[in-house]
C-alpha cells in the first residue's frame, strides 16, 4: 500500500525526477517534441515509471540504483527475470500516489563471456566511489572514458544492453506516459495511431502493443533516437533512449494493476536496438 509522503519529501522526489528528465530529453529530440505536443492537447502529463540500467557488480547494480529512491520512501514491489537477455530487474513503488514507479534492471555479468566481463570490469574500475555520494549519479551518464567504437561493437555482438551502458552510462533509458490519465486517448492503440500519423517510429517487436487486457497492462514505445557519440575512432550515431506509453487495467478489487509483464518488458528493451 502506498503511504503518503510529506510535501517536503515529495518536492525532493519531484526535483530528482526533473533532473533525470532534463538529462533524458537532452539525448532525445523526438521525446521532447512528443511531450510538447501531448502537453498542448492534455496539459499535465503523468509519468507512469522510469527505467534505469546497471551491472550485477557491487556498487553498480540494482541495489545501488535503488538506494536513492528507497531513501526517499520508495518500496520494492516486484522481481523479474529475463533469461534470454541475461537480465534481472525489480520495480519500486512510490511513497505517494501520483509519483512514478521505478523499474531497475541489471546485466548478469556472470552469464556473459569473459571478454564482456573484462570490458565491464575495466570501465567500472575507472569510477570513483565519490561518484555515488548523492543521487546525481542517476543522471550523469557514463563515468568512464574515452570509449572505443571497436569495443562497443564487441559488446553489441553479445549484448545490446551492455553496449548501451558502455556508451551512455547511468541515466534513464525511458520515461513512460500514463495513458490512463490522458483525456484525449483511451488506449495505447489510440496513442500509437496519433504517433504514427505524426511520423514517429514505433517499436514493433512483438507487435506495436505489448500485452493487453488479459495481462492487465498494455505498453508501446517509440524507437530510440540516434545521437552523436564521440569514440576514439570518431563520431558515431547510436540509438539512445525512447518514450514509452502504458495503460493499466483494473484488478478484481478495482485497483489498477501495479506491476510489470516480463514478456512485454522483454520486447520494450528492444527499443534501443539499432535500426536502419
């Protein structure tokens, strides 16, 4: 059950999410445009959840990423497993209604090749312990460098997730529009049609809509914008982050489903895959 946070605590939470949001949209020109266009139609846009990525290494995984939110009253509410992608995840529920959930995943390094493990250990060894002294690490991106496109490609051959983390570091890979709170759209299908009419590209892995009434959760997402990343070999354009849309269905008790559906989330991860 969600417990009310004080106005002061909520203000701190809102500021943290605003800082994460500003970093996120700096990498996503299409997200900023979609958000502005939705605001023109809807006014306030409610965020259902954000997602963060990490590594299964002490100080770099779920526990570390979750701590700033737990310190602000968030509670662990679900565990998830993605064996094909070598990932595990949790989600955190907020301390007050209207605040976003937080979905945090980590790459299981012990299931990766020795080459991938060596690369990840090499970059994380460059991170000073002081980098995690406050919650700002959640939106500071990579704390290592310079980075190599050859190394990025080696990671990409085995794990898109590992390659993305190498290039982008700690930051939200997506925010999520709460479709239940929209006035002009009554379903994920409806907002997908609106997005496509405006020329935005959707993630079609597993279908444009992942899940539905039978899963108590329907989701869709744009494909990540490509942005310029500086490598030692020169500038390359890589898929960065994306925008998600979620509609939650009521349970038998009338409350909206509050968790996540692994099969759907597995496809949402692919919104950062390269295309074209």
